[in-house]
C-alpha cells in the first residue's frame, strides 16, 4: 500500500511540474479483453476502427498485470467490445483481484443469465456497470440496436435478484447515456431502477458527441489551449486486445505508441512517443495530435484533477457518478466547459 501511495505522490508531482518522463508507474489501465460485440449501437464509434476483431490472450493479460502490479490499482477489462463475449473474462477479473488490482466492468447485459450471473458475481469484480440507454422500448432499442427492451430488462432484474441472494458486495451501476431521444426519460429511468441490488443510478453525458456532431452543435476549436490531460500521467493507457498500446481509446486508426508483444510496459510508459505527447499537452500545442486536439471528453477542473491523481482510482470511480450528478444539476463545477461547444 505504501508503494502505491508513494507512486500517486510522484505522478501528481510529475503532472503539476509538467514532467514528461515519469518517476512512477500507471495507476489505471484499460485492457481490451475483446473488440467483438453483438450489438450495433449507433452512438458507438467502433465501426470506424480498422483493427480486426479478436480477443486478448490470457497469457498477455497475466503478463500485463504481473509487470504493473506494484503500482497498478485499477483496470477496465473492456474496450470497444462486449467483455462477456470473452470466455476468460471471469478468470481475468479473478487474476487481477488476486494481485490486489480493483476491477470495473461495463456490459450491455444481453448475456446475463443464471450461469453468467453467478460467474460474474463470484469473480471478485468491484464495480459492474449495466448499460441500459433508455426507459422505453422506443428509445432503448434505437440506441442499443440488436437488443430487446423487455428481454434485457428481465435479465437485469434476475441479475439483481442473484446479487441479493449471494449477498455480493459488487457495486452495481445502472447507467444511461443522455441522448436526444432518451434524456426526457431520466425520471422514468430512475423510478424503474430504484430497487434493491442497484447501488447507483448514473446519467452520463454523451462524451462522443454522437448526436451533437450530426446536429452541428459541436465544433472543434484546434487553437484552444487545453489543460494537460491527466490520463497521460496516471492512466488509463489503452491496451488493445492484440497487445498494441495507444494513449487512449480516441486514437483509433493511429499508430500505436508501443507493442507489448515486443516491449516491456516500462519501455512503453516512458517511450519517446508518450513523452512527446505529454510535452505537447504541457505546451498546449496539440496541432500534431488530432485525437487530443478535438477531444470531447469532459475535463476535470484543476482542483479535481489533483484529487484524482492523489486518491484511489476505486474511490474516484465510486465518487464520480455523484460528482457528475451535481455538475449536471449546476450545483458543482467539477468539469471545465465542454471543449468546442458554442
């Protein structure tokens, strides 16, 4: 524990001082277990990704955990796909938990059944996000194309019953991304899922600006100086299922900054590619990095950024839905103004 606290302090100092070569290791990683998915959600940009579909091998997953376990505190074992499609996902979660790495998983819930419910809850997973983007068949089936409202709702209800039967300590988050045809259903969604077994009801902004782009509401402003992205200092880096590494999920189709089939994680973490990107963020000149220049992910204020760097990623993940709720209600300024919004 002391090693991880010291690591947090080092990374926070490196961020505040604008250092591009970091003295600590990653606290948080995205490990893409698979990029396969059974749905065709229109707000998902996975169809823009030229990478072939595939699964991360268990040997690769173990190697990453083993290399980073001294500083690594939290992982997302999912990326552009549905993680429950990976036959080893439960073993992946269990392996990370044995290394004292906390785990949050997000699923579209279409594969939840009696067997899956038990395996997922018994894996030791800390947080389970159930993505259910609508409170009516009309909106849900528009945004979760290929799924059926009544079927998935029933699967979630049975999952919650299983959680209570097992007295599982896993934290369950019912999440709805706010989009044009579902935002008016927020109250209905809250009433629908205010039930035993649900720990958090989360309303999340459309970070990809899926509908805003099409409505011409969003407009990138490349000359706008941005606060350095703390993710480049703390993580999560995005490890694709084949072992290639990108700074985050926005670098679709861009050259990776490393490849774990041929490099160690330490070599990639302080590689010239990542150091150059950190320097660009510190200087404010992102002209060479389109994914960063046009990024629409909400940025925390400087005060919240420092907090994120200093406290446990698990605590951050559990606090975030409440901060988002206060921010959306105008009661707390936790994030800077959305980038490029008029």
